[in-house]
């Protein structure tokens, strides 16, 4: 099969498509013929050795795929063969024509959803649903969504609007701000522009909820806009570092969510027409390096996918 292999840390050019042996399903596993693989911004950081974790090299990046079950291992029902599923992979293995997944991680793709939509909602959908559930935006509250034109951010805008909140979409390009406005954001701002926090404070009087998907200086600035009693969910570090909470912010911990159930909920919302992932770009598997470069340049809105050719 063809797979994109990372043999050393570095720039996007280190992602090289190669012929590698077909994987074999072990006990409790299946082999998925990949129709679409998701790319996350964290994977660009892992590739450059600037991420929250390291992988053992050589490695095939990618933690989420959608496709058809080609074969099953021991202790897996043969009836799964041919099923259209979406699944995480334990961290790596997704940038390939075939991928191995644990049978317990498989989620059936609801009728009417394409593999592309399903994988676009796997990581980003469960993240957005879980964050929205935790922060619980209420009707009339002001909610700031950073990186509002990204995969998670565009979903958070939709979910906050559906909850009746008034949404501020912060994004670094006019295309991403236009996307956020089209999804229902009442106010859009450029978080790279001087004085953006003043504009938000003047328009809102302070924020009730912040979804921080950028971190770094942007996350710290957004945190300063919170009213007393406001809620903040920090989930990203595109700005280089996860935001550290200020002394006046109280950290609240929840038990670990069932991530598969959150993903199922996101898929169900999409199947019902209430949630729409924005797929900004889909690249051939062989162009994974180009996809990473575009994401790092903030040149893609919404979710970025890889589409293997079979």
C-alpha cells in the first residue's frame, strides 16, 4: 500500500509517500480501507517536533480515518467486513491507504453522511460538542470563539449560535472571518490586529464564555475579556503554547468524557442537518506535505483532509 512516512522531524517536505507492506489485523483489530483521513494542526507540530508529544520514527501520522472495513482479526465479528466506519487509531497510522483500528473504537457512519464528513467530525466534532457541553453557553450570553474559521472553531460557532448565544468569531484572515459570519457570528475580529480586545470589550461589555483554540498571547488576551463568573475552555495551542490560567480563573475538572459518545453525538447532529463541518481542502494522499504547508500558513479554512486513491 501507499503511506506517507515521516522519517525525521522537520518541515512539511519530510512527509514522503512510500510503498509499505499492507497491515494485518491482530486480535481485536480490523483493517480499514481508508476513504478519507483527517489532519489536525497538532500533527503539523508533531511533525516539526514542536508538539505536545513525540512519535517513534519512522512513523505514519494521522489519528482519524473513515472508510470500509476490509478485514478483521481474531475475536472480531466477520459481519463487520464491508461496514462503513469512522475511527481513531491510537495516535498514528492514518495517512495511508489502509489503517489498523481497534474494533472497539469503530463508530458506524450514519446513513446519508459521506466518509469525508464523518472523519471531519471525528476529532473536531467530539471536541466541539464536549467543549460546548462543559461551558454551557446560554441564550443571550456573549461567546468568543478563537480560530473561528478552523475545523473545531467553525463547529463551536454553530453550536453556540444554536444555544442562543451571541458569538464573536476571531480569526486571522478575511476568508475565515467571512466564514464565521456566515455561520452566525454576530461580530468578527482579527486577533492579529492591534486593539482587537478593545473592540470586543466595547461591543460586548465583557465575555461570558471563551473558547481558546490558539493559546499563547491570544489566549491570554482573550482571558482578560472574561466577566467575573465567565467560563473558559482552552483546547488548542496553535499560538505555540497552551494558555496558562490567570490567578483569578478557577480551574474546574470533569471526569473523562466518553469520546466515542461525543463523536456519535456530533455525527448524529450532522445526520439530522443541525451541524455542518466545513471541509476547506481535500488533498490526495501523495500531497500530504502540501496539506501541512497550507495549514501552517493558515491558508485553509475549516477542516483539511487527505483522500487516498484506490
